[in-house]
C-alpha cells in the first residue's frame, strides 16, 4: 500500500511504501528550514538538489548533494535547510 504524507504546511510531501527490506518514503522538500524527528534508524539519500543538515550531536552544518546519503539514529532530531526543491529517498530500519 502507498501512503501520502504532508508536513510543514505542505512544503514537504512524500509517498510511503514497504518492501522486503523495510519501509521507505520518496519525497520532495520546498525551499525552507525544517526540523525532523526519527522513531527508527533512517538513511536519507538525496536524489536531486541538495540538503544542508545539522545532525544530532554536531554543531556544524554539512551539505549533501545528489547521490550522497547520511544516517540518523532512532529517537533523534535533526535540522535540514534546502534552497531549491530537493527530492530524497528515506529508508527506515
């Protein structure tokens, strides 16, 4: 089954789905600044555009471009900035 998700006044939208390897969302973020929380370990892959991210426990922002990925542990919060529409694949385990 495919689920539709909207966050931050519809500035972040995604489609959720499940495969044999786990749950995933495929989404798009409009330009802006966002704070997300995790309930499971996540691997976030940038498909198009770029994300500038401040991961838990880090004081510095790091930019991830198309083709790059980063990971976030379960039950953590992290911050994201995007300057252009950016697409991503988030996998949960």
